[in-house]
C-alpha cells in the first residue's frame, strides 16, 4: 500500500507535458496569425503606394484623358433626362425606318432570344406608366428598360410589376424582355437585386404602402427580403428564374455601341444627333470609369509590369501567379475599403440623426441604422445610405406620388434655394449630401413656414 501511495505522489509531481504541448501549439498558432496579418497589412500598404505612384504617372502622361466638357455632367442630368435622351436616339428614323432601334435590338437582344421578324414600327416611350423606357409593338413584343444610371434603389416588386402590366396589356412572357442600365459595374448584379423586385404579389397593382408584404418601416423592401424562405399567399415567386434568359444588364457595351455602331451610319447633316450621341456616350463612360484611351491603357500596363514584375528570374507562369496573387490582395483591400466606407457613412447618418434629435422636433424622427426621416402629409423627408451608393443622400419619398405632393416638395426645395437635385418615381426628389443634418433641418423649417406640417 505504501508503495502505491509513493508511486502516485511521484506521478503528481511530474510536469504535465500534454498541457505544455497544447500551450506551445496555441502560442505558435497565435504567432502565425500575427505574422500573417502583418504580411497582409504590408501587402496592402504596398498596393496603396503603387496606386499613388500610378496616379502621379497618369498625371504626367501625354496620353492622359482629354479635357472634359460634358454638358450632361455639368447640368446634373436627371434620370428622367437620360431616359428621354435614350428614347430620342432610338426614335431616330430614316425613311420611316427605326434604324438605330433596329440596330440596338439586333445587337443586344437577338442573343437573348428576340426574333427580328417581330420588328417593324415600334412605339418607344419614356416615363410612361412609371416605366422608364418601353419599346413595344402590340401583340409582338415589349422591352422594359429600367434606368438606374443615377443610382436609384429598386422598389419592392418593381420589375415584377412592370411584367404584370405587360401581361395585362396582352403580352406573353416569351414576348417580354428586360434591360437594366446600372449605376455601377457589377458582374453579379442580377443575383444581387433583392428577390422581392422579381416577385409579383396578388395585390401588385396597389400602391407600395398598401401591399400586404411590405415592411412598415421601409419604403422599398418586402418581408421576403429579410427572410428568403418567406412567401405570401398568391405571390408569383419565380419570375427571376423565368425571365433570366431574357434579361440583360447593359453597362460598358452601351457607350461603345453608341460610338462604334450609331455614329458611322449618320449622315453629315445629322450633326446635332451625332453630337448628342457623343456627349451621351462620354457621359456613360464617365459613369463606368471608362474614359481612359487605349494608349494610356498600354502605358499603365507597362507601369504595372515594372512595379510588380521586378524579379527577372520569374518564369511567365510565375509572373502570372504573382499577378493573380496581387489581384486577390486587391479584392481583399477593395472589400475592406467598402466595409470601411459603409461603416463610416452609417456612423455619419447616426451623427446627423443625433444632431437633429436634440432639436425641438427631433423626437418625430424615425431612425433605422442607415437612414432617418420625418414624415408629413404622407411624405418622408430624410437621409439614406445604401451600400452601393457613393455617399448618403437627402430625399423626399412617397409611395403614393401625386401632383400635389410633387408641388409641395418642389416648393420646399425652391424655398431652400436648391437648384440641383434628381427625381424618380417614388423618390420625389433627392441628391447626394455631406451635410445631411443641416439640409434636413432646412427642409423642416421651410415645410413649417409653408404650413405643410399642420
């Protein structure tokens, strides 16, 4: 018995080597994570340094972008104005033949299944029945063009409602095509659009705020946007799948088509139309950051080659892998900057809200992380920020737009002496701002003086 006790005491006095190994493994893991994070940070600092050098290089280049004088940029062309420009271009006729519209459809929609035998004499309209642009021939086809060039948000059930309207007018699904003109280049935009945009509830023809599936605190989302598995009774939920083959996201190829296909066929006497096409194509290139010429592009490629491929011993395969690694690092940096921007702008929205909350009327404000607004006469006046927006914006929203509400909003804006702003369907007026609290306070006091708050 004494021998057993002595043996157990010796065991207790021996060091626990398994615990020491666990601690050592943990320390090694933490050290590796620390080194890896430092490596990433160093790589990102290197990328930022190269970006600064590249900017200086472009500024010195004789091939830097030409002097810019775009009237649409200078006059802050609204979404409605751009829709009317597109409509006017497509309405151009030679001997009663819609030559540009025919080329447009043949170039962009024939690959989507459009039959050119349907085309003869289209009706091309802008801002009719809340559809930005519509090209149609009764009983043959309907092309819905949704203009998001100014960054307007998709409304709940928006595309589905337009499809519903075309169906109501007698068009079959296979005769309906959808084109989306985006504000940003996004290769996966179709998948990133809220699923409610493509869902058609049974009460689709009612106003935004009367639909059963709406979020009470959000003017643009359905309940299914917060719960992907949620469906409402009677809602047609598979329009995204049905119309995917006949939907086109049209971005960079559009200005190229305007320049390369439209300009060459215009006669010398069509100088005004040619000038409009040149200006609009340049305007679109500005939106898509595509105004750099080919010579400068080649210079930039050479600059990057000298900066990134300094190791002459690398094989071509090794160079390719290095470039792929740098691209992956850029994507990480881009995503982090995007998250940082979103965080900073939502903090700014909150700061504006907190500033206004201290005012005598601040308790009336409704705050929701990336937005705040005050409501009067069924009009929401406030500030919003969406992830894809370049910055927050002030706006006047109403789900039941009418001439009286539009008149009131315009009167408020005029009283505040603002001349630059955008207009949309349910967003009565909006513009980007870096002084949202001051702007909203100005709107509130103007509305009060005009008697709109009573």
